[in-house]
C-alpha cells in the first residue's frame, strides 16, 4: 500500500544512492529510536535530495510494518504507524462512502515548516519540507491568523478527559493559554500553549491522541536546507513567523466493484486528500515509457537519415569537384 508514499519526494533527486545496508547517520539513529523505541528499523536506501541525505527506512513493530523517511539532520519527511486506529470522523466518513471495510490501515505523519511572509497588506504562508522543497504557498488572511479568538472553548469535562495528553505535550515552564473545539471535527480539540514566548498548538482527539502539532520556532532554528531555500527565493526581512508543523493522514486500501485496488488518503477530519489506483498508475507509467522509447526510436531514425543525406551530399560534392578538376 505504501508504494505511493515516496510521492512526497516529488522534487529532483540527485544521483547518489548508498548501499542499502549502509551505516546510518547518528542523527538518523537518534530520530528512529525516539520515534520507534521498541521497533526493528532497517535503512534500505539512502538518496540525496536537494543536497540533503535522506534515509528510507523499513520499520517493523508488533503491529506490523511501515515506512519512514528521515534526513541526516534527524527530521522526518514522513513516518508511519501500522494498523492505526481510525479517528471517529474518518470511520464515519468511510462508512458513508464505501461499501467494504478498509484494509491495511496506516497512519502517516509529515513534518513541514510554515513560513509567514508579509508583502504590503498581504501575508503569505510558505510550506516547505525538511529538505527545503517548497510544497505550497497561499495567502493567509487576518481572520485565519486570529482564528483561536473566534473558536468556542472546550467544555471542562472534555478538558479533563484529555488532560493527560496536555501534560504529556507540555514542557516545563509552559503555560496552557486555552483549550478550544477544533473546526475540523467535533471530537478534536486545539490546545494553545505558550513556551518561552513562542506559541505551540496541539490538536488532539477525544482520547488524547495527538493529531497535529504546530510549534512556533525562531528563524535561526530552521533546518539549514529550509533556511537556504527561503533566503534564496524571498526577502528574509519580510519573514514574520515560522512554525514547525507535524501533521497526519490515514491511508487504507479498498476495492472497486471491478476488483481494482485503490489506496485512499484521508485527513483526521474525514477529508479525502488523494486516491491512487495502483494499476492505473502502473499502466500510465508503462504507456509513458513506450511513448518515450518510441520518440527515441524516431529521433534515432531521423538522425540516421540526416547522416545518410549528409554523406550522400558530401559524395556528390566530391564527384562534382572531381569532374570540374578534370
């Protein structure tokens, strides 16, 4: 099912591939032990993306196998959790849309960096991954920026229910500024935390499982590839805020009435963000390859014809010169 996961590595992959069982970097090892303390991990491939080494890792837990991609600096591009429990909103959406139960459910988390840049009266938000690839840019309105002020406070019983999660994600010296109902789902809550003068927002479900983390950081704390990408494309003096965002989505398999396997990507609020038909993708890749081979054959034949014509022309020129000299 996770054949399509490498689609997050859409940008140019530089030609460096290490031995599949090469020794992992120390930061990669630390990140894997932190995220998967009880799992068996194996680096199956290492590629250089935007000048950053990225390790592709096979992870084996008691619940099953999944994949992760982590940079040499210890930042996860993506990491999975096998046989994940579906959020209620996701389960409800699946029941309404699909006839059959989902198979091979996985939960994946992606790490992105959000950079808000001011331009006159407008504010834009850049979304980059940990190797500095620009994934998205959109305008951020004042209404969105002030969103927490417009949200309804979570009832006290809900706050008590998720308090263990709040304490788990609250560092020493942090102050919880408020807990709000999330607009993304009735069973989701946003915890607004102030830590060392910086904002941290954690979205958790009603069971205290974290859905996303959006943490304000200083520009100096951006990974070097991200900072370089921003400074090369935009004016640093226009940067207003920077965030590290840890977001999640679910992936599961289902089948059409014709038996075609589909892989569906869905956010925790039930929004479908992608559907992949593996067979159709393979057929399309094969068609592109045949077309490319056909083009290559045509170009080769055209080149051979031009070379033959040039040789014939040179031969005729020599014959004409010979006749003229005689």
